[in-house]
């Protein structure tokens, strides 16, 4: 049976032409008790990526942070991040871009030939590993989730989504294998419709987290590939065979199965 996770109310939208970071603004709202708010900005001046990495947020993107107070234990929080990746992927596919998910939550446009052995695998040879390593494709979107929780229950969750929508190719970070919807399509997209679709899809998935993993599998680029994951406990390499609730990647290492719950994932060529 479907379980309500507290996402029954629609999102209230708070829009900024320019803000430091939508995640920081969303955290302010969250600590003040807000729920179901979508903070959106046209431009961010102090945006943050995962692992303290830089994230560029010029005008034209979709910089969006969701304030949630779901009635779930902290251990289930990763499922919301996966849900956001699915929601973004579906919205991108609707506008005609071949978006897929690299575990756990990067949305990218895979290199066309990277499952075959003909043509350019898209490797830029700057990764120090010849032509055997593929970062997975050109990155369209990254997600940064932040949380405060007690032992048994999340008190708030901020899911920050950075989608390069109408970002000009020249404004994308150089040498980082990044792309935008506009760069892929050759024209701008309607960001209002895009945001609407992301919120609708996310809302639907967030109402019943049981549906998140099957939806994620459907759009995964990582499954079936040989991968190398840089985890807090060290590097793990294997064949990515599945994803399990709330978001662990199951690797067949040839020496048994290993589940990884956090880390940076590289797609390796078979
Ligand atoms: C990543 O490193 O891949 C995650 C990038 C997340 C960027 C988004 S943009 C909206 C929100 N506000 C931030 O400061 N970061 C996130």
C-alpha cells in the first residue's frame, strides 16, 4: 500500500533573480519550520556542489532547492535524492534530451558510443587513464542533499538541484564534461514548464518511496557497467548489478557482492 511520506501539500515557490545559494536559503526556511517550499533562483552567487566542490550557477539555469519534512528515518533520506534525479531525468527526456542517471544522482547525457567499441568514447584523455575511463558523459545536473535529523526521524531535508537548462555553452565549466539542455538542443527551453514537470514528478515519487528504486533503474546509465567507486572506505571496483532501497549500489566484484552507499562513481569500459 502507498505510504504518505508528508509530501501531500503542493510546493509553495519562492523565486529570486539572484541569491547566494538556494540551498542556504532553503536551510534558513527549514530551520524556521517551513515545509514543502521550492526555492528557485535565476542566478546564484555562492552555490555549492557535493564534497565542497565548486558549482557554477549563471543566469539561465534551474537552481532549485526543495524544503521537505518527510516522516521517515534519516536512513531513508537518500531515496529523496534518487527521486530528484528521476524527476529531473524525466523532465529532460520530455524536452528531447537523452538524459540518464549516473549513480547516485548525476544526470548526464551519455557518450553515444561508450557501450560499443567503435568511434569516440568521449574520453578526453585528461583523466590519466588512457581511453579506459569514462566519466560517464556530459553532466546536465547535480544534486546536493542536506539534512538535519534525530535518531529515528528526519527533521528537515533540503534537496538542491542544479540543472544546466539555458546555460550557454561558453558559461559551462571548461574541461568538466558539462553540458546544458540548450547546448544539446540548439535552442532554449521554457524553464517554467521544466520546473513544473520536475516538481510534479518529484511530488509523485515522494508520496510513495517504494516506487523510487524501480523508476531509478529505468533511467539508470550505471547498471550493467563496470564501475569504480571512490567511497569513504576506499576504492571499490566491480560490475554494477543493481540499486537497492534507499539508494545503495550493488557491485559484483567477482569476489562476492558489495553494497556502497556513498561515493563518486566512474564508469569503466568493459
Ligand atoms: C554536485 O556537486 O553535483 C551537486 C551540485 C548541486 C548544485 C545545486 S544548484 C541549487 C542548489 N544550491 C546550491 O548551492 N547547490 C545546489
